[in-house]
């Protein structure tokens, strides 16, 4: 993981990852995921989306992400 920006004064966090998988979780910030190579899957408690290149996740929404063989950027 490469930290692109971590600004606690303005609440901006940007990370670059080669691949990652998470368990169900939620956080108090909106999240943007952008695939830079490959695609990822996103699941909420209600639905799953596959082969995504971009996602906007609202704050406090339970979700999990599977980004295997995918370079991506996360911004919160």
C-alpha cells in the first residue's frame, strides 16, 4: 500500500493498492474506489456488483471489497 495523501487537518486520505480483500465494515467517511488496472467487486448487505472500475460508497454503509489482480486508488 502506498499512501498518496493523509491530511488529518482536511480529512483527505488517498491510498494506492495492488490488490486487497476486506471483510464487511463501515466507516464514517464517504469512500471512492477507482480501478487503475483490472476491476473489483463490491458487496453491501443487499447486493453485489462485479467487474467495477469505479465506486462511490456512502458513509456508514456496510460493505466489502474484493480487488484481486487489480491496482486501485481509495480516497476518503
